[in-house]
């Protein structure tokens, strides 16, 4: 006899893979998690990079050279985009998760548009995305623009 | 000039209405891709494709019942009221949790409709899932008004609880929950944390918290203030986007968390204070 837990039918992490099913808030949730993990990976790599200073100036210079390649610049661009989105969206979430900017409970009318999924929230997500794009463009102009 | 603009708008609206009607009339039949599995009997999961005739007003439940009546009587479905009141016919329709009785075939794109059991619920057979855990989470929140000063103990001096329309508006929308489980199925936290109570239970905790007749606030806060509790919600908003009754669980959860964090005014505490001041 099969156990109930074996057919639990939990979506697991694969449930996060298609964020477009539920609208912008789900996309924001997914991006916030993804950028969070990305920034954590960068943080670990950054500690590793700067720790090379303890092995002398030559080791540090060799490590710096790694970041001066096109691939290194692309990674830095991603980090700029991730940190901008994560910070701006994070500020929105601090207020949202404290119940601010969501609207008040009321009597729902058909077609039952949820007040919490309002345009203030959506605008916050779009602003975070636009600012991340602008920061990446500026970063690209500095990193790839040359002197 | 303005007449020309109005005329143009009217022409555009007529064109849009015509296009909408044409689009709705296009489907005369759809193919239902029905998830089939009786796992306790050792049957492997697979999809059966069944073609059913449809009309403009046909719902997915109507289509499924047609398939059950004329094509394959062994399809397992749970349904009851057929009018979005009982919450029995929740299932994933084209990948999104919806009520089959509340989803018209004409609303869906394409001529193939995929129906699967709700995710995050233990699967029983075909489209039927087990709600035991879901109801246990709901029960955990003590979903009833608790009032320690209840004068029901002294029946000789019975009085009614007076509530203003404003008091009612604070919780009314959360009491429209039909426990269909769509929010639980859509929630990405429920998908990974079996101990998380889910949007339905947490929004019910807020429903009783914001009811000024209830005095069990601390008890409920102790339940939701847990590492697997309210803090695991990250406002993906999917619960509110799939709710067929406008309950907006995400709103209730964030407002409840606002109270836990001290971001919001605690109406009950303010009322109690005012009452105390009046007495003194």
C-alpha cells in the first residue's frame, strides 16, 4: 500500500519555475529570491577575491585581472542589476509586508479584483525593474565604454 | 470634432464586441486532457484526451461531466453546488488552480484544456485530492469567535454584540472564504514547507483577529508567530490572484503581520483603552 506522503503532490521548487502564471507579484517574488541567491554567491566570491590580499600584492593583482575580462565585466553587470532590483524591491516589500500600501479590507464586488494586487504594488515592481535596467546600462557604459 | 471622436469610439467598441462574440463562438468542441491515476491501485499517472461538445456558456465542470456521462464514467471528480459556493471542484485548469464550475471554456485559450488535481494536496484519484491537512491548518487557527466576557454564561442578562458597519467591513471579505483550497495550491511557500499553515488559514486568523467580538487575539498570535508561520509568507500574491470569492488572503496576511510588527493600529486595544477611560 502506497503511503500518503509518497503522493503528497507538493510542487516543490519546480513550482517557482513558471512565475508568469500568476502575475507581476509572483514574478517579483521569483526575482527577489533569484537575485538574493545570486548576491549571496557574489558575496562568497567577493570574500574569496579580497582574501587573496593576504597572499601579497601579486596574488591580489592576479585576482583583479580576472575581473578585467569581458566575462568578469558581464558578471559585474549582473551584480549591479541584481543588487539594484533586490534593494528597491526589498524596500517596497518592507512596507508591503507590514501591511502598508495595500489598501483596506472592504466588501468584495464581482469580478473580485484583489485590492492587495493594486497598481501601487505593480508600479513598485516596474520601478525596481527599470532602475535595475538603468543601473546596468550605466554600468555597461563604464565597464565597456573605455576611456 | 467631439461628435467625430464619440463616433470613432463607438465604432471601435462595436468592432471589439463583434470580435469578442466571434471569438467566443469559434469553439464548438474542445479536447479535455484529463489527469488520470489511481495510485493506491498501482496505476501510473497519465493523461486521457476526450473530445466534448461545448457551447458559449459551458463550464469546465459541465465539459467534465459530459465526458463522464457519455465517454468515460470512471473519471474521478469531486463537485457539488455547481455555483462557486461549496468549493469542491477546485483543480488545475491549464496549469492554474481554478474552480471548474466557475471557469467557462470560452474564457480559455486554445481548443485543448488540461485538467489536473490541485498541487500541494495529497492526491487520491484522478482529479480528487485529500483536504485533511488543509482543514487541520484551518482548525488550528481556532476559526470561531472566542469571547471570555461572553454573557452566554449568565443567560438571565443576555445582550447582543453591537457591531457597526465599519466593524463588519474589517473582516467581512475574509469570511467569504469557501475553503476551496485554490490559494493553498497556488502558494509557493506551501509548495516547499509542509508545516506552513497556508494563505487560507492565516487569512482566517486575521478574520477573527479583526472581529471586535473576539478576545482570543493572543492565542492566535502565538500560533501564527512561528518559524513555519506567518513569517514564511513573502507576498507572492498568487493566493489572491486565484481566489474565486475576492477574499484576498494576501491582504489579510500582510495586515496581520503589520500588527505583529507594530506597523498598524490595533483597533481592539484602542477600543479597550477607550472603554477603560470611560469607566474610570
